[in-house]
């Protein structure tokens, strides 16, 4: 499975900022990709592949770049803005993914964190269609997908949901 670290505009793109997401993905993923606008020596140190996106590209653009490299499988994504991504939560998401096209954790208020999840490559054409129509939100893609929501109770088994899922709202631009 491909693991992708999504570097959104305003995320810390330093080596330190990338270490935790990369470590969380490494346990489940054979390949790591860093997607986003980032010019840093940290890229060479990580050994990960990199796909640049233009400034202001949407979160859906980042996911689509990763889906293009998915090789028939799911892509696990983690935002560089999530301070404490959990390898155990990602492993659990992989175990329960079944035939769902997306697996996404849910917060207590019912919102989801689309920048921490699993997305099947079957979503690529829909993602490209949304981008062509001017839509940049991953949430719009989730409306067209079969989604397994990881409940707040399930997330809490792996630690404090606020720390595991990051800020209360997803990033909108990269």
C-alpha cells in the first residue's frame, strides 16, 4: 500500500514535521509519498518520493496525486498538520476497510478528518471529475464514495481523539 503525507499550506514541512506522519505510515505502507508544495532538504533525508503541487492547490488535488500512484490498492494519507498520528489507528483502519472505498475517522461532533484515512484507487476517476468541475474538497469525494466511518469511540481506543485527528477542521488549501 502507498502511504502519502499531505503537506498543506501552513503545515510544518521540516524534517521534524514530517517524521511523525512518515513513522505512522511506515508500519503499513511499502512506499511513502510526500505531496504538496515543499522545497526543503528534508525531502532528501526522508527517502520518500515527492510530488509537488502548485501553491493554493486543493486537498483533493493532493489526494488525487497519491491515487494516481496507488497501483490497484488503497492509499493511506496523513496530513503533516496532524501532530500525533497513530500507527495503531492506521493499522486498525486497514483491518476494518473491507470493501469500502474510504475509511475515515469521525469526531464527537460528527465531522470527519479527511486528511487521515484510507482511499481506494477506484476513487481516482471521481476525484479527477470533481477537480475538473472546480471542486477541491475531499468531503465532496466522500459524498460519492462508500465510506466506513471510524466512530469516536473506536478512535478513542488509540488515544485522545483531538490529538490523533488534529485540528477541528480539515485544511482547504495546500
